[in-house]
């Protein structure tokens, strides 16, 4: 197996196992079996479990950004692009494999003991707030509205995962609409 294929196999297996069961619950032997490579090969590709987790989270950021931007591309105005975040969330929450935000889950599990996880979670959340803030400002709203709307999205993710209620995206979108309308007056 080529290096890029082996690396991809590890990351696909790790993403699925970590997201479904948690990072600590998955041993390296189980991971290498799921990836279909030897333990020695896996450690040559990723010197530590922390390296694998960081790479998985980087992949999650790429997918998140791609899906957010794909939903936003359906709209012209910055205001509608902001609200499209909640349309993306609604669709994601209804997927059979939805288990909440991988960054929140990983940070809660390992943020205090695995700096790579904390760094990845901090970067991902900061970039999301910056994205929402840029759109809010483009929509003629005050800068602090970006954080407020991002918090609605974060709360919707947590609520959807814990209560298994995908409707939280719709409720958060209604709240974001109220905030945008109030800020636009």
C-alpha cells in the first residue's frame, strides 16, 4: 500500500472510530486493524496517537469549511449566508451518524491532556467565529454579532447531540434572524 493510501486508511478509520466511540476508547491495535496496516507501518506514518487525532481534526475542519461554504454559495447576501449556517446544521443533525461536534467531543475528552486536541479545537472555533463575524459585518451589523450567532450555532450542536433533537438548528436560526433583524435597524 502506497504511503498516501496507508495514511488515508488510518485517518478514515480513526475518524470513524474516534467520532463514534471517543479517542480514548480506541486502542492503536484496533485502529491499525481497521486501517488494514501493521502497527509498525502506522507508527512510521504517525509517531503518536496525538498526531493521528490532530490529523483527523484537521480533516474535520476541511469538511466543515467545505460544507459551510457550499451552503453559503446558494445565497447572495451576507445575511442569508449567515442564516445558511443553520441550514447546514439542520441537514447535518439529521444524518444517521451525527454524534455532535468532533471538536467539542475531543476537547472535552482530551483537551486538558493532549495539547494537539486543544490547539485544533481552539483554531477551529476561532476560525468559525471569524467567518461568521466577517459575514455579519458585511451584512451591516456590529462586529460582536458574529460571536453571538456563532454561539447559537455552537449551542445548537451541543443540544442536538445531547438531546437528539435536530430541531435545535431551526430554533437557533430563528434566534439568529431576530438578532440580525435587531442589528439591522
